[in-house]
């Protein structure tokens, strides 16, 4: 049932921070069965660099410790109050008039915009953030020639949606600089000031339009995440062409983005199709998004405390306070329900 699954997620979160012995590592695979067996044995679960595949409901999803932290954080947020950076929170009628809330955007849930040029891998990133693969029925469409024409929301599905109380939406937005979405009015037309955050997805060189958009978002105090996708390809190519190790390539990419004005702490080098690669920043992205929205929105009354511990600390406390009984971990399912 759902309760067992959610208890299992919390147990998974805590177990992942324990040490895995060599013997268990040799026996336990990164499959759902392996994760379940490790937890049942009372040992730390084998998670390949924070990623695991687990059974939920009628099938399996990819789940990470960062994703668990992200979703559990959202369940504590009060959706009745807009983000603190939204125009109508600034008590400035002119700002409200010039930057209206889009009719298609429901601000009673938490919304993140995913923007970027065609081919940057926005859809793959949206799927990765939702724990889905491109083959899943509810995944965002990927592939050559797929172009976003209008804003489209994506929710978490199944038990993950329940974990976040169905409070999260990831929006695939058309890129700036087209006839229908001109760069000059993109922040207003796309309603970016009303989102809880903006994921600016780039692949390859950082463009002038992306630099302008980043500066606008910073000026409006909208949390922005510069997500440099497909770095697995960059590291492999640079290794073959120049003999550089992955860490050297990642340092080059990060340095180049900083030259365009990107804040080092807001740069996330990822491979949306290869989340298990430990050198990349996917987990950091999820943690940062969770912490940002906790500061931008109010907690629900039942979670409003004196603020003596951080959001991340509270997640650890919640996970550690739950039992480690044999029934806490969900039994993996494959195929039909």
C-alpha cells in the first residue's frame, strides 16, 4: 500500500547514508530486488552514486536520495501564498500590471519553469526529475524534431505524487527568441516571475540570449538554475580529443559559464540520461531547488516551527525517527499490478 511505500522511501533515505560492506556490495545489485534485500537484511542499500531503481505500484522508477529530499520538502509547503519574489508580493501595483500571472498557471501548487533552446535536453531533464525514462507512458516526448510550441505542465506520478501531496509541476516552456516568444518580453509573456524557480537548460556554448535572460531573472530575484546538460558527451569527447580527465573537462565548463556571469553555486553540470554518474550535479540540483522553495514559500502550520533546524536537517530527523522493521521497505513489483 501507499503507507508502506512511503515508509520504505524514508527508510531508503536513511539507509543510503550508512556504510555498505564489501560483502553486501558483492551480493546486492542496483535493481529493486537488490535494494529491498539489502534493507531487509538491515544493511545499507547499494545505490550507485545516489541512484537506485525501485518498484512502485505496477512498475519501476528511478529514484534518488535527492529526489526523496525534494519531494518530502514540497509536502511541507503552503501553496496558498505566492513566492516571495512574485510581483503581487511586492505591493507595487505597477509591477502587478506589467507582469500579470499567466491564465494557464496555477500558483496554488509549486511551479518550476524549464526553458532552453531546442536540442538542449529539456524533456530528458523533466523526465529525470520525475523519475521516469523516455519509454514510460507519462514521460515527456523526446527526440529529434520535438519542439515546444506552448507551455505544457508535467506532474509527478503515482506514489511520488502522493509523497509531495501532488504539489509540484514542471513546465516545459517554449524557448525565447521566436516570433511567438520574443526575447524582449519573454519574462513577462512566460510569466517567469510567478514561478518558484527557472531551470535554464543549456548544452554547448552559452548564448547571448541566455545571458540576458539570466541577468533579468537575477534582477527580479527569481531562483535560477543554470543546468548544463549532456556533460557526459563533453567529458568523453575531451578525453578522446585532448586526453583530459572528466574532472578537468567539468572544471573547464564551469569556468566558461562563470565568465558569462553564472554564479558558481547556481551551475549544475548534469547528464539527464545518465544520472548515476557521480561526477555530475543532479543530486545537488534537487537539494538546491528544495531549499530555495522552502525559503520562498511559507511552511504549512503543522510544520511551522522556530526554524532552529534547516530543511535538510529536518529531513534527516524525519527519516531517522522512522522504524527499520522488515515491513518498511516495499516489495518490488514488475510488470502488471
